[in-house]
């Protein structure tokens, strides 16, 4: 008997009954939420980039290339994370 299988409090005794399907459902839901949050972050950064909210983007500054490269690398990192 493991610690999380049963517990009792007075006359009440519980039992954990779970299947592989419920385990996989929780894993898939967790994966889905993480993917959705990554997509939302990517959309927010994409919209901000399109509106030019980051300084130095769009060729307005001679130093735009390093800043753009760092921003794109950060976006790739955020989107590829799970």
C-alpha cells in the first residue's frame, strides 16, 4: 500500500482508482495549455514587432540588425519551449 492510494478519517476511507487513459488525458491537457501559452506569447511579440513597439526595428536605426537578431532568437526560444 502506498501513501497516496488510501486514506481514512474516522469511518471514511477513500480509494484512488485511475487508469492509463486518465493519466494520458492529464498529460495531453498540460501539453495543450503549454502550447497555447507559447502561441499567445508569440502572437503578442509578433504584433508588437509589426507595430514597431521595439526600438530600432524597421531600419530606423543603424544598430537595428543586432537588436532584431536578439529579438528573433528570444522569440524562437520562447516558442520552442514546452
